[in-house]
C-alpha cells in the first residue's frame, strides 16, 4: 500500500512553495499501481531542480521518482545506456566516466534525473553542436494515464515520443529511457576563457567559437553604456590528455558565491540589490585577465560550478528567486532586454548568455535558433513581475519564447504565441490522457491541458 504524506514542496527558486500529497514509490510496480489506482491528478517530480511549478501540484498528488534509480543495461560498443528515470546525471557520470563515457547533454547542475532531463528537454553548453537531451534518447518506457506501459521512440508511437520530450511530465510517467552516451577520453576539458568587453564583442567571440563543442558566457546585466553586455566567455572541448587538472572542483564564481552564502540562509533579500550586484559584477569582471586564457579544467567546475555550493538557492532570502530565461532570434531584442533590465531597479545576480543552434523540437521544447539569456532575480514581488511583463512583450514581439522549466509566473495568454505548435502537442496529450490525469500547477496556470 503506497504511503502518502503532506510535504512542503517547491522548485529550485523556492517560489512558489506549496503543500502537496507526496509518495516515493519503491519501484516500477508500485509506480504503475499508483497510476492505475489514481483517483486524482498526478505529476512526476525528480530532483525538483526546475525553478518554478513544473513539478508541483497543489491539490493533486506528486510522485517522487528518486527510487527508480537502477541502471538496467549498457551496450558499451554503442554507448547505449538504459536506466530508470530517477537515476541522476551525477550517478551516470560516476558510473560511466571511468569507462570512458559522459552524458550527451548536461545542464548547469548534475543533480537532475533522467525523467527531468527529458521532461524539460534540457539543453547544455553544446546545444549548437549536439542539440538537446531529447536528441540522444533512443527510446523510453512511458506509463500512460490508463495504466498501460508503452515503448515510445522516434519510430514507435513517434508523436507521443516527441510530445514527451520536453512534455513537462504531462504525457505520463517516464519509467526508463535509453540514452546514447558520448565517448570521452577523460573528464578534463580544454578551456579558453575570454573577457568580452560588451555585447558586440560577445557576438564576435561567439561567432569565432563555432568549432568548440561547448560554449557559454557569464554576462553582467547591470552594466550600461559602452560596457553593456560585458562578461566572461568560456569555450571548451573534452580533452584528449590523460593528465588531471589541478582545479579541484570549485571555480571562481562558485567560490565567490560560497563566501557570500557562507552556508547560511539570508533572512532577507536586501543583500542582493542593484548596488551589491553591481559591486560584485565589477570585481568579478575586473579580476578576469584581458585576452584569451587557456587552461585544462575538470568537468565539475566547467559544467556544474554551482554544485560546489550547497543550497546556494538560499542566498536569495525567504521569498526565493525567479529565473527569467528567454530565447530570441534577434540580437537587437537582446540589446533591448539588457537595456530594460539595467535601467530597472531589479538586479540579476547570476546571468548567462549563449547562442543556440537550429535544433527546435516544437511541442513545449524550449530551444530554438537564436540567443538565450538566463537571469536570476531575487523575488521582490510586484516590481519584479512588472519588469517580467515588459520582457514578455519584448520576447513575444521578437518571435521568441521563455523556458517553462524555469518559469513560475508567465500568463497563459502568451504561451500559444511562444510555442507555435501548442495545439498539436495538446491534441497528442489529450489522445493519451483525455481526462487530464497528469497535471501540474504550471499546466493549470498556462492552460496546457
Ligand atoms: C543550477 C541549475 C542549473 C540549470 N541549468 C540548466 C541548463 O543549463 N539547461 C537546462 O535546460 N536546464 C537547466 N536547469 C534546469 C533543470 O535542468 C531542469 O529543470 C530539469 O528538468 C531538472 O530535473 P529534475 O530531475 O530536477 O526534474 P524536476 O524539476 O523534478 O521536474 C522537471 C519536469 O520534468 C518532469 N519529470 C520529472 N521526472 C519525470 C518522469 N519520470 N516522467 C515524466 N516527467 C518527469 C516533471 O513533471 C517536471 O515537469 C538548471 C537547474 C539548476 C538548479
């Protein structure tokens, strides 16, 4: 008999926080029984690293999937791993890096499950080179609303497969998936770090970096005038060297945040305001040497710098924080967005910018060709939401979209314009779940069901 208990639950941004009925099924059979016996709506919840309400459901039930944590099969010749959906990227790396394999796409943290990686169709620093996580999934077992388990792949139940890639958990529970891992010589990355002086310089360096498999740039979103868009650009490739870097596990940004957080939760978000963020950014930018600095860096500080700081999401105080991540096809729209942000009273403490390649999977998948900018803001309530409304308008007019995996407040009226084949996705979802058994607070807020 499954045990349900009421828990306080949130995404990584700690906004919103809800009370939810949660259960942690011990295995596949118990997960299937939960769905077969379900009297009320359900949503899957992996590591809860989506920022907003994608894995939350206030008056329904939340299935915590972390016990579905078994590796099921590995075809070493082809790098094909089949594992349960609650397995994390960290577990995959720890098991398979010593055998010469790495996950094909990783986000900025290794603490995400395979179910979450597929549910949000995550992108990494290599989107321009390797596409999204979904591009490397060859099949999945999906538990449907009627309790049946089906195998879906790019050739079997194709439309359901693609509706589930980036489907935000709304097509069923992914029980397991087969993923093509990337062969690597080591866990070291050959990195070039370049201080970029403004947005035009960023675009120049980005264009020159197409041959690098992984690129991303920290950006100072408070800087104005000739400094607008300045930042620190990183590009890299898996190293062929068998040597080990000395960088340990903490990068410069993480260590600065670690000092700031000092393991404590702030009682208010007053510490992170326009003035303190400006000072932090200035110091961080100035410390970077001019020109291009080459190094060999371990995969942890390169891919997952903030994982070195436990609970860094608590530095934003009790009201939590919101990330605004958008993608737009036009450079001018990025410039306008930076003007809006830098002239507002809000301050994004951590911001990254990168150019996506042309992989766009439609449905609810976020990446499309263009420039993506992600900004973390302390939750100041109304003033922040007003800024986000202006940014929404700009993103819409530029033909862009915002990332649902990071969202906690987009109004439903904007979704169809941002996700142009939403109706096709909705039809597929309805075909397999006509009564809306799978639901989330995000799905209700955005009228996705
Ligand atoms: C520090 C940090 C950096 C990040 N960087 C990036 C980045 O660079 N790129 C990027 O794309 N994302 C990034 N993210 C977001 C994160 O990768 C995604 O939100 C990911 O989905 C989180 O996985 P999770 O296991 O925590 O899933 P959850 O947050 O628990 O769930 C996310 C979605 O997946 C669904 N889901 C989870 N498990 C299943 C399942 N078994 N079956 C069906 N649906 C399921 C949920 O219902 C929900 O809709 C970052 C997050 C953090 C905290």
